[in-house]
């Protein structure tokens, strides 16, 4: 379905093509519908570009991204009655929304962190109608007035924003909400935040186990930030980067106090500009982490069949006795949610792709290889813990590199996951160690699942809850070691689709990845600040872009390799091609460039399936040009002319030139001496005089 078979034989190729040529997104025109007149008038025009110019065109691909920034409550109706104009943001966005290259975080040693793809941003700042502010204001006031706790489900505000987005937005949109809540008492003493409501209860006031936040990335292509909520704090507790503090989200009351709002002083404009700069930086952070994030690994080739083979390895039977003699079994929460994995991975598939999830269950008693990999991967870590006194504790953990090394060298046939010879199918094995004991066991002491290019490793135990070194609003975060569903989903995104964790982005200045946990909440499988197994638009779009960039890079690299063959001989194409061959090349090149431009346009509209069709339809043009170049290259011969082989006429000509130069030089010397004045020489001696 990604490619429709089309066979034809005409003057633009002497082989058979099999692809679709869309005129625009949603309408496909097959190549065999091109008439001779169309070929002559549209595709036979030579722009006169040199070979160097054509190679320069292949160096970089430009992806245009349109972003709307919608100001809600900034026309005097919001908190602080602050008024901002669209033009106030211009200089800040012009400075920070410069072109940026697409980067790879986990690049191989031979790889560069840069891809030949550049993101170009086009932004538009506009103010929303006061009616949108009033709707959100009423919904928040009603909920906070009647709620027992200051935890607001995202759905209270999101259903209003979602309706507005569907009616008026076509591009990525960032909503900045500055909501006035005069009807909510003690807002400064008891700030509110947002949570994902428990789906198993009808009570929207019941808190979930997620970390409260003030930002939300939807499953549609929009983000909203409530500047009135909070402040909230979350991030690494004892050490680490990317902590969200009280200063992370700019609030009107912090930059422009109430007394300055009623009677502006000389510092009012300065504080206002600082506030606008912070808002622009907040939007840029959303772009870096959600809209155009970096890739985790590269390449991610397009395949029509993706098979996820989940191999669950138990240290005992499916039902085994624990250390207290009681029978332990998987609780409902302890099971790996395979249906959730199927549903969410199915949402990132492109046109023509299918997903198949297989399961295999083994135990240590029937799998000696599993026991060997597990026992060699167990390591110990000693740390000092301060409770009532300083105590030394020994923690066991799994070394993922060691386990990967053992599993990698086992015969794949044992697991039934031998990679098929067909390139259109890929098998991703997931080795899940389901252990029956009641203590924590993680990879590298921190991770429940680890991604490798060829497999995913995961572990789950019977421990009901465990604390991690991450805090949220003065509390410590916990997770359930009984279920590895979210970590496995996250690792599969990294392995199979090259999606980077939500809290990571790439810094061109530092030349390394930077952490920011602000956006690692709500719908994301990455991190400990959410328990949702759903993907937002950030994960789905990032997965599609990884495949598109991989196919694009392969096609452009192959075309550069073909075109570079001419550069070795320092010849232009018209010097080595006949008129008939030039016509074939020009038509093929024009088709190639047309599809490249159309792919860029489709990508800017988030038409990922159309973009993929255009890019894959460039392969027949590439093959035709490669065949043509290979034929011509065989006709070029390099010859060496020795001096003895130079014709005698050339020697005579050289001798005449040399003699002429010598005669002219002699005549010049004679003329020069005659023009010099006569000088009387005197000799002064030292010594005796005569």
C-alpha cells in the first residue's frame, strides 16, 4: 500500500519502475500517465546547473515546521490584566528560532551526530479571543471550588483546548494560558497542578500516582501551559540535571507584581520584556523536546513487517512459592500489558507497515542459557545509607552489557527469532526476566528496561512498590517493579523507531545531550513522572520522522555517490553524454528534484505517508541515473602522454618561442646600457702615499 506497481517503458528509462507519483498530498498520479508532450514540456527543461551545483543540492534537506503560539488571557482579561502584543515576541523568536540541524544522540563511533537535514521554523504569534479564556476560567473555577484537593485532571482544560484546536489550527500549536481566577480562594497558599485522573474511578478528584505538573502534550499536535498553576517542582532528588523548579515556568505575578500592574513604574517595561523573553524560551523548549526532538539512534530503515518477539523468562514456574512459603502469582498489574503494547506501537506505523507481537514463555528449569546470562549479569554495589546511623548496604543489580553479550552470542534459532533474509521484515526480541522474589533488581541500578540496537532487555519482580531517586513537589517518586509495560514500550520506541526519551534534547553549543524533565509528564512512556502507557503526538511524529530521515539519507547518499563519479574526471555531464543520454539524464534529474521538493512540502504539513511515498519513489530515478552513469563511465579512458611521444612540430614551435625570447632579451640589454650615464671611478687607498 505504500507502493503501487506501475510498469512502463518510455524514453525516460529503459527499465521498469514500480512506484506512485503523487501530484499533491491525497492524490496520486501514476507515472505511466505522463505523455510525450508532458515529458517534453515539463521534464525536459535544462536549468543549466553545473555538476557542482547539483551536488550542492544533495548536501542538505530542508524541513519546514510551522508553529502557532496562541496567547490566552493576554489582552487584559487574564491574571494581572496584562496586555501583550504579537509584535512583542518578534525579536525573541527571530533570535532563537533559527535553522537547526537534526541530531542523533546515541550515534555510533563512525557516525556523526549531525544529519544532512535542517529544520527551518516559521512561527506565528496571535491572541485568542476572550471567549476561550472565559471557558477555561469557568471550568477551573468550578472544579477548584468543589474539589477537596488542588489536583485538576488534565481533561478539565484539555477538552476545551482540543475543541478549539480542531476548529482553528492546522499546524503545531503552543497555548500559553494566563487565566485569572478571582473566585478561587487562597490560590497563593494552596496552588493547583494537573494530573492524569485514575481511569478506574468515576471520581475526578481522586489523585493518580502521577506527578502534578502545569504542562500538557496532547495526542493531537498541540501543547498547553497553564502559567497561573503551580509552581510545581520535580526532577532528580539527590543528583542529576534537568530539575523543574519554581522558576522554570514564568508567571505574571513573579515578574510583574500587583502594585506594578496597577501603577507601572520605570522597571515595568524592563520586567515585561524579561517576562516575554522567558515565554519565548519556554516555547523553544517545547519545540526542542516535543515538536522536533533529536533522534536516539540512526538509521531506522523502512520495513513492511515488524515483529516484536516477547520472550518472558521466569526464575520459577508461572506460579511459584516465595521465601515465606506462600504461593506467589502475577497480579493483574504485574502482567506485561501486551495489548497496550500492540495498541500504542500500532499508532506509530506508517502506510504499508504491519505489526505482529509474539509471545514465548520459558523458565530457568528448561533454559540453561537463560540461567547463564542471568547469573553472569548479576553485580553488586555498595553504598552508605544514612538513616538513624550511617549504614553500609549492598545492592544487587543487572549489568545490561554483560547480559546483552551473553544473549547475543546464543544461537537465535533457540529463541525462534532468526532474522529473516527478507529485508522487508524486522524482528525485535524483548527478553523479559520475570522474577519471583520480593526485592528490587534493576539494570545499572536505575532502569527497568534497556534498549539496544538489536534487542530490548527488561526485568520485573514481585515488589509492590519501590522508591526512586526522583522527587515531585517535596515527595519522593515511586514505581511498580511488578509491571515493565511502560519501560518496555519506551525501549521499543528507542530500538525499533529511534525515538529519544522525552527529557533529552541535543545542544549544538555543548555538543552533547541535555536533560530537562519539564515535558516528561502526562502521556509519555519515558521517565518516572507519569504512569501513562499512551503516546502523545511527540512520540508518534518522532517515530515517523526517524523512518523518513533514514530513507531520505539513504537516497541522497546514493545519488551523491553516483554524481561524484563524474567529479573524479573533472568533466561536466554535457562533455561525456550524448544528446540522447543528456535528455534521459535531464528528465530523470528533474523528476528526482521534483519529488524531493514535494517531499519537503509534504513533511512541512506533517503528511508523513505522502512524504515517504515521494522519497521511496525517488529510487527508480536514482537507479536509472546510476545505470546511465555506469555506462558512460566505462567509455571514459585515462591516457598518459610521454615527452617522446610529442610530435616534432611541437618541439619546433617551442624552439622558435625560446629563440624569440632570447633575442628580445639581448636587444633590451643593449638598449639599457646605452641609456646609462658615464660615471668616473675614484680609488681611495689606505696606507702609504707616493
